[in-house]
């Protein structure tokens, strides 16, 4: 995907510059942008490392396990087709909690395990089951409580208050997740036999 | 709406207090664990760096050539009709396709308009409530060799759309 996207973006840029007469700016833009990527990453090194350090304490103290258990009643509502105490529910819970805390590296492996377990329950192996569709929509509706990367980017570009977007971001995330669950439940009910 | 900003200010300190106290209550040597976790974060960021360089260069070239401005002008009549910030249109589409490319565009917007402008705030909120739908779907479904994804894409697009609309609404309420 990016193999096409990246090349095409640059080629379009240079082609447009040839028409707009901005060719001299292209070299500067390329050089400056690469430098900026490095300075941005230096800011991120601090903020992201601080956050992952903090989250490691939560993980090590068993907080993720405790929260996963608390989620079970809600997961039973989302995935009525999965039998109680099935392994996939555990993996889904870990994936969701890890996503909420922004632990991407812990979220993806658990999510893939969840898909594998759901595939075992799936009757038509090439077609997504109801549970898989719900899991994917839920997962992709964005669950992250605090987007630490964004705070890092904002602070890198001299925001007066990098964290002011946490509250509004939380609200918007809540709405998108709610909308995702609602539409999937509606589709399940009216469209799927 | 001041409550919302108060929430923003209190969230991080509260997470600190909660996690530290929770760690003590479980007898964890919290500082050692923190260092270990911070190392993981360090590695993650270093892994992002090459991608970020590649994509920021591409977006930088697009911006310098005037291509992004031309695109904005093309879509502006439609965007203005629904009250959507024109400059945010490329980001909104790219967000669905690639996480690193959308980060490149986001940083370009921060640089040109400032993170504290209305546009800067809006794209910040929008980025935090949307997800790289196409990429995520392909990774997860490919792992179990499912090819017929049924209504997954429709549901995810709807959720993302709702998130974008909610972001625009809340930013208008708080900052306009």
C-alpha cells in the first residue's frame, strides 16, 4: 500500500511544482521535513517512554487482568454467539483494555488471537462471523482513552496546552464507539439472517 | 464545557496517582518496572522514526509544490456547504488508509496553522477518535484467511464518520 502511496505523493508533488513554478522549494521541503521528523521523534521519545513506563506498572500490577474481568458482562452483550468462558472472550478483553490504554503492541497480538479463536467457532471459514464483524467494528471505532502521540505532536509544535484535547477527544471517541456498536447491532438484527 | 477542559487537565495526574497507588498495593517495585516499560517505549519510537521521515518528506513536497492547496480549493465548495474545515479534508481521507501518512499530514497542518488554531484543535480531536480502517481490517482478517468481510467496512466507516462529526461539533461548542 505505502509502496504506491509514498511514491505517488512525491511524484504528484514534483509534477505540480513543475507547473506552479515552485521547483526550487521542493529540495528545501524535502530536507526540512526529514529534519523535522527527527526533532518530532525526540519529543516523542520522552513523552511516549514516560507513558509506556507508567502503563508497564499497570500491566505488571495485574490491572489489565482485573479490568478484563470487569468487562465480561459487557462483552457478553456484544458477542451473544460466543459461548460463556470461551477463550476468545479473554483475548477480546485484553485487546480492548490494551487499546484503551494505548498499548498498541499488546493489543494487536491479543486481537489476532481473538480472531483465531472466533474462527474456530465460525461455520463458513472464508466469511466473517457475526462476532468477528462486531469485534472489528468495535476495535476500529477507536477505543484509546488518551492519545499520547497527539499530545507529543502538539507539544512539539509549541501548543500552549497540548493536553486540552483529552476531554473533547474522549467525548468524540465515546460517540464513535457508540455509533459503531449501534449500527452493527442494527445490521445484525435487520439484515443478517 | 469548562468541565471538559478540567477533565483534560486532571486526567493525566489522576492516572499517575491511581497507577502508582495500585502498584504499591500489589507490592510492585514500581520504579524498576517503569524503567523497563520506558525502554519499550523508546524502542517503539525509534521504530517509527524511519517511517515518519519518509512520509513527512512526501507530505512536505506535496505542501511545497502547492498540490495540497490546489486540492483544498477543489473540495472547498463541498466542504463549506457542510461546514467542514477545507484544510482537514486530505487528512480525513488519509486517516482511513495509513497511520503514518496521516501523521505526516497532521504535523504539516500543525506547522502551517498551529496546534492551537481551530483547525489544529479539530484535527487533534478527530485523529484521536478515528482509526486506520483499511490497514487494521486487512491485518486482522488476513490472519484468519477470511475474505468475505460482510458489513465490517460499512460499520467501521459509520463509526469513523460519527467520530468526525462529533469532533467537529464539540470543537465548535468549545472553541468557536
